[in-house]
C-alpha cells in the first residue's frame, strides 16, 4: 500500500468520486499578453490553438455526459479562430451547458 493510501486508512478516511461538474478545456497558448506569471507561457507569438476538429470531438463527447459547465481557458480563449463556434456548439447541447471564458479582460472586439 502506498503512503497516501496508508494514511487514509490510518485516519479512517474513504475518498469517493463525485459527479463531474466542470469540464475545463485549454484551447491553446495564443494570447494578446506575455505575462511573466503565465503558467502556460502564452503570448501573441504562440501558434498553438485548438482546431475545429478537436472542438467537435470534445463537444460530441460532452453530449454523452451530464457535465453542466464548460470552462474555456488557455492563453486567451477568445483569440482562437473557432471561439464562437465552440460556445455555440456547447450551448446547442440538451441540456444547454453554461460556458465560462477565462479571459484576461484586456482584449476588445472578438
């Protein structure tokens, strides 16, 4: 038994998985900023962005779940070419999903 499992047993703690409530999706590393603290090293020169094919695969899988919230993150999610498409596809699902955009609030006109 590993130390973590042993400690849980010692404390008489049983971990149980709950229903997944949020699907967080990192859509890429493209961002309008280059922040020193950025944990993904995103920036305006980064070219890694999620493709429409990948978005379709994610949304098709999401449709088979009851996950109510989709949390888009990345660099700046609203900078990927298919940002609106991703949101529209997720919102079309039944039941409709709540979509969160983790933006940096510095970009206009997306």
